[in-house]
């Protein structure tokens, strides 16, 4: 939605667009700022892990159950897990 608003911004001002969409201007500016940030590798691997678990469990786990599952079996799903350090 933010990208569409940015394109429409050429013809209309931000205030008018936000009123039309019933969106506060502060929310618009916040979303525009957040949408430009890249996702870190750690966050991306966590998202991929959560997707894998959701598919395996048939999308029946909620956020609490998913968190518990990740905490009990972290090495199986984390793509960026560190190898065992011997020394």
C-alpha cells in the first residue's frame, strides 16, 4: 500500500491520500520508513524456520506453541546455527 501511495503522491499530497484511506499521516510515514529497511540474515532464517514448521504441522500452531517448538529444537531449524566449537 505504501508503494502505491508513493506513486499517487505525484498527483496528490500526503494529507489528502491519508484522509482518503483513513490512515494517519504518522502511520504512513512510519510504514514508509520501515518498508525501506532490509531484513537481517538472522531474521530471514527465523522466518524460513517458522514457515517450515508451519507446513510440517499443518498450520495448526499458534505463536506460543511455535515459540515453544523453536526453543526446544533450535538446531534442527535454524539455518544460521553455529557449528560446535571444539577447543
